[in-house]
C-alpha cells in the first residue's frame, strides 16, 4: 500500500510539473515579443501606401462584396461575391485593435498604434498614457530619410486618423492645435476635407491656412485647382470644395459632380508626391465609420466601394512599379457591430434591397429638419412624409399603389408602429426628448425617424447591428508588394508599425 501511495504521489508530482511547464510555455508564448515576425531582409520599397478604412472590419468588407455580387451577378441563384480589389491581395493577415485601457478603442489610439507602435488611451494622439511623452511617427521617420509624405482622408484632415500621422496631442479634440501642427510640418501633401477649427475655438487665433501659406504650402480648395495639381505643384494642402457640417467629403451615395472623390484625392496625391526618392502615402476612408455609427448599411457599403476605388489608384501605380512598391490595406477598428444575418430573415439575406436607398441618413435628416421647420408638431402626421420615405428608402405601406408589385418592401404592422413611435419622438425638440431605456437602444443619438428607417431597411435586407459605437473585433490586413509576407498571420496593431519600420529599413 505504501509503495502504491508513493507511485501515486510521484505521478501527481509529474502531472503538476507538466501542467506548470505547459502553463509557463503558454504564458511565455502570450507575452513573447513578435519581433521575429517583424524582421525583413529584402529590398526596401521606394513607394509605400497605407490605406485605413475607418470602422472597417470583416463585416463591412463582406457586406460590400455581397452587395456588389448581387449587383454584378443579378441572375445568380446561388450566393455570389464580387471580391474587392484589396481582398484579392496575395497576403491577408489580421490584427487585434485594443488600446491601453479598452477592447473597444477609438481612432486616435488605434491610429497611434499604427503610426508609432505604441498603445495609448482612446482620444490621445501619439502620446503616452500620461499625456507627457510624444511618440515619433513612421511618417516623421521616413521624411527624415528623404521620402516625401502625403496624408489623405475623406473626413476633415484634422480628424483623429489623419492627425495620428502628423500630430501629437493629448486630445483628438484639439482641432486647432492639430491643424497648426499640419501647417508647421515638413510634409508634402494633405488632401480631403476641410478644417474644423482653423482660427481656434473662439475664432481669435492665427489662421491655420495663412500659417501654412507662409510656411510654403500651396493651399487650394476648388475642383479646378485640385485637378490641376501635378509634380511641379510643390507642397500642397487641398481641401474639397464641397464639405458637410463636419468639414468632411459628402458620403459617396450623396456625392455630385461638384465634389471630388477619395480616389480623386489619392490620384492627385500620387502625382504630387511622385519623385526619385520615393514617398509614403496614408489614405483614410473615414466615413465608413460614420455611416456605421449611424447604422446605415447602404451608406457604409457605398463608402467602402469609394475606398476600394482609392486603393485601385495605388494598384494602378503598383503595376507601373511592381518591384518598388508596397500597399497595405486595413481598418482601425470595427464600428456598429454589423452582422450579416437578422432574426426575422433566418438564414437568408437580401442585400439587393439596399439599392432602394438613394441618400444617406444625413441627407434624410435635412429633409426631416425642413419638414419640422414648416409643420406644427400637433399637426404633423407620419403620412405626410411617406412619399419621401418611399423615394429615399423604397419602403411603402400596404395601401401604396406599388404594394402589389413590391411586396418585399411593404412595411409590416410592427414596422409601421416603430415608425409612428419614432416620428413622435422626432417631432419633439431634441433637447426635450426623454427616452426610455428601450428608446435609447432604438435611437442612440440619431434622429429617431431616420435611424428607424435604416434599421428597417437593413433588417429586411438581412443585416443587424449591435452598437452605435466601436466594437472590439479584429481587423483584416491585406498586403501586396515588397515585404508583403510580413503581414501574414495574426498579430497586434502595434506590429503593423514594426513591420513597416523593418521593411523601410528605419533604424
């Protein structure tokens, strides 16, 4: 019996040792720096493109491919995707997005990770968690090596993601200070939206635009001036002639010929930056994120397609310089908790229904505001705006003349009641609305009638949302060109900086 007890004791000790070793190995693996995955021994690329789809993760990309597939292969009876150009890149990896304190980060902290290789707090741009140490960006490093540097965005060029490639601020809300860093930078091209606070919060500070001009920038803001830019234009700040209330480009679904596209700005940036020493160009599709915040799938999909067209400009350039170019395409985080599949549609999706939507939530909000300005609240009726709802979203009631031929777009009794409830809240001044907990979930911070319409259309299409904010999902990383192999695998967003640093031979 004693001998048996000793054997059992020995066995238990062995098992304990094995368990301890396995645990230590697992812990070591989890904490081991990934530097061995970030070492590049090849030739450094002369031209580097970094594309960031803000708020764009797997659901946004896949939804766009499903939507495009529906429009490309209209007669297909089986699911058919139209792959986006960058999802066909030879290398596809994935990275985590969490920041120093949250698994649901913001654009300031995630872009800081991409541009500097450091984690920081949400809201902070290229500074440490104590907001004292300024981190050097990859764009600053490569500028010192003789490369030209360009920053392009579909939102204001002082917004979080573009700012993370040239500014250092304790708050992303320091728009004036961020813009002044742009005006005082040595970079070569800034393009996209306008400036949120060009003369400071109280409109009493030195003008950012005038400062930029004094520092040698050519500042242009007409379509003709921007399209005329070329390699002889010098250092440029190009601001779109048409911007929304937040100084961003219009959503692609709303864009007219008066406005330039993200692809237009990307093409012009390439023309201005192209030189014998090479360049680094960061391009952000910023309004994918904004559309997803508003749970507007059709608008998000159209801006993702606009982002793809911008990437295509880099692909065209790559084919002219295949042995000198690297293109990296990724997102900074996911927004909205977008899901492909909805409870009421079971295992089916109907993305073709998104084609009924003709304007963004933002443009429909303008119609709503105009209606409210002209109508007394006690006389307002949902029936008044049904024609505009039909024109903008394709949704109709059972009494509509087209109900028999467009049965799939007829509102159910439940959906009509949702719209009536939302319309009632919309007619109350926003400052006087008192939401129940359920209404907070239904409307978030958006116009109740508008967000209810996008929800209904999305749900009929087989699309769901779980948030009005950012989520913690990983994002894909696509790469093509010199050093592409480093972007294989699953890693942290700070590793993207480390990989680029190694590929570019930055010491």
